[in-house]
């Protein structure tokens, strides 16, 4: 990690579940402590950790929602904290 990346990670810790592959060029989510605590998530798709997608929209939405809940958990939050 470069010094700049270390500095950014200090102020905006990256949310990266251990079992998920690390994305290239973006982060799944970050936390930001400022006036209040923010959890900012990138757009989650309906693909699982292996990149496989359920064949139907309902299945893909379910996967995307599970991914959101997983990322919130990485930051010590849950669905009840979504605004």
C-alpha cells in the first residue's frame, strides 16, 4: 500500500469481507468518521463471491441485499441503520 493509500485507509477504512475477492479499481464500501459515522457502500450486484448469478431477478435481488447486510456487519452496523 502506498503512503497515500495508508492515509486514506486511516480516515476511510475499507470494508472488505475476507471471503470476498478484492475488487479492482473500487471498494465495496468504506466507513467515514466525521460529524457522525457514515457507511458508504458501492453498488452491489446480484452475483455471489464466485461471480455466479441466480437465473431470476428475485434471486439476484436477494443476493445483492445479503451482500449489503454483510458489508454493514463488517462496519458493526445492520439493516436497522439504513437511512
